């Protein structure tokens, strides 16, 4: 017998999912699957196991659940969701109660109700058969995280106090009573907005978290309540939408969404209907060199699902411009992770085909850190980073408008001189610059490299703590 264990890291979203099972029994479970489920099918085949169970620790808000899709893909697996304090689900499932056990050969998973991050939240203790009272690992979902704990405000201020109290009991009365050697496998990892200051390690132990996790150092519930609710990252606007979709059960697509191939002139005619948004997924410098007028630049990168979620309406069809036609599947996979399934088509042959068809092209200027430093009065600077990033220091004279707020606040952008948008690397800044161009701000530029370039050049910052 050998334990089967695989961790699937979804870069950009800050989420982890798992395959765990037993190669002698040839059975396994998948925990918290993402929407692009083929990875779990391939892992199971590699290990020569059957996925018999699909387990969800909670109703996710940060990514589209792949549980329904995987169940349909497999045909004979049992989809399990929490039956404790759960809202009615809109999909076929088996309800798990606190203490329920699932056996995969010599591996036993025990469900434990761990509310706080969400009311229905389940953790899964992992033990060897016959030693169920001595677990060696725990899948913590969104409750206990690395150097952090899952945020408790996602259901709104009316429920935040009760959920924070529940989270305190979950952490102090359940997790801290486990042995120090128990390994922690969370679903939310570094980069997820589901917790503040999540550590960048992918696993930990109860003992390590007991010593170093600030959420476990509080002297009583009152101190924990204040700590847990202070300094949270902004709640993404797409969270309620994904929660609703995941509770109802996302539609089964049997693969990736469809995006029809459109030759350049047909792409242009489709644009003229006015109901679709053009999203250019190329690198910021390629976008800057020339793009379709009105396009938003959300580059093909691991963070695309998050910024598509923030900046786009999933009910509005998307027209895609790609780096190459071969990138289509990966781009669709990224969009699917936050629930985007409506695509009016993609530009066959990309911008080369557009150019060859004699269709109009718009450029976005690129302004370097050195240019801004050498001529500081020549530009109006807009910082689109998150509030905590702004508070850590920013370019002198900059105005702060968090990127998701930019479409509604573009009227606050200074006029009369070239506007330069910056972030940490230039990725978000290029989104922001494209938002402003689309809104009619003519003289706007992106700052490639952004804060990274500024800092590496040794240029001064304003607003640094203690500065």
C-alpha cells in the first residue's frame, strides 16, 4: 500500500486542491476542485486510482467550483458537501455531517464542522485506518491558513460578528487541540483575498502555526475579533456572484467554453453590435504597440481570473484578442476559473490579421521610471494598487484610485497633462490605462515595470511608514 497524494496549485488565484487516496484500494478523493477538472482525471490515471468522492470544504467565493463538472466527467463519483448549517444546494450531492468518515483503503478522512470562514465549513482530518483518533494531517479549506485564518466578513456585516466568534472557537477549540505534528493542507494560499497576509508556504504544521500564526496568539475572543476584522484586503466584487453560482451548482460544460473563430472583418462586424467587450490578452508592451480601439488589456497570466472577475461582467459576451491562436485553450481556462463562459469569438490570426485587413489600430504610450523621475512635473500619476500597497509607499505626487474603482472614478483623473498609470509591475497599470483610454482619456500611458522599476532604480517614495 502507498498513499496517493497530489497538490494542485492554481497560480494567481492563490488556491490549492488535492487528490488523496490509496493505490492498493485503487480509490481516491478530490478536495475542492477547480473548474478546469482535466488535471484531476489525469492525476488519477497516472496513479491508477478511481476518483470515488469529490469533497468540498465550503461554498467557495474566490473561484468557480469544478465539483459538478468533475462529477459529470467521471460519471460515478459521489459529490459531498457540508450538511451542517448549509444553505440549500441546487445540485445533487451527499450531505456530510460532523464526524462522518470516508475510507480509501488504509486512509480515513473524517469530516469536522469548522465554521467561521463560512457557516457550513468542513475540515477533513486524515488518519491511518485503525488510528482515526491520531490524525497526521488535516485539510483546512478556508479556516486555518498558513500564518493566517480565513476572513469572516464575506457574508456581510450582519453576520461578521457571529462568524468571527465561530472562527475563534474553530481555531482555539479544534485546531489548537490537535497534535503539533499534524500537517496542515489549506485550500486558500498566498495571493487569495480570502485571508489577510497569508504566508507563501503551501503547507505547515499545527505546531508551527501554534508558535507563529498571529491569529493563534490572541488573548481571548475580544482581541481575536479585533485582529480578525482589521486590515482585511478589499472584498472582490465577484465573490457574491461565485458564491451564488457555486451554491446553485455551476452548469456542466463538458470541457472548456466555446469561442468561435472570427476573421478580422467578421470580428469588426461583431464589435459593431455593441454588446460585447473586446479583451486583449497580449503582453502589455504588445498591447501598447497597437490594439483594437476600445479593447481592455487583461494579459494572459496567472492573475487574469482575478482581474477579469473584478473588471468584467460575465453576462456580457467577450471578444478575445490573443498572443497566438494556440493560446486559446489556456485563455479560456483562465477565464473559466472565475465563471466566464460567454465568448462571442476570438480574432483569428490576431493583430497581424487585423493589420493586414487594413483595420484601425490604437496605441498606448509606455513611460519609464526614468522619464518620470527626470521630468516629475510633466505627468499626472495614478496609482491603481490596493490600499495596503499604497500605504507602504508611493511615487511622489501620485493620486490613488484602486483599479476596480477606476471605471466609476475616472472623472477624478487629472487632466491637462499626460496621465501615467502605475502598479507594482505594470500588469494592472496596463488594465487601468486601457480602462481610461476606453473612457475617452486620450493622453494616457502605462508605466512598464512600475514600482519594481522605480525601487530598483533607487528613486524616492512618499508615504512610507516611519518615513
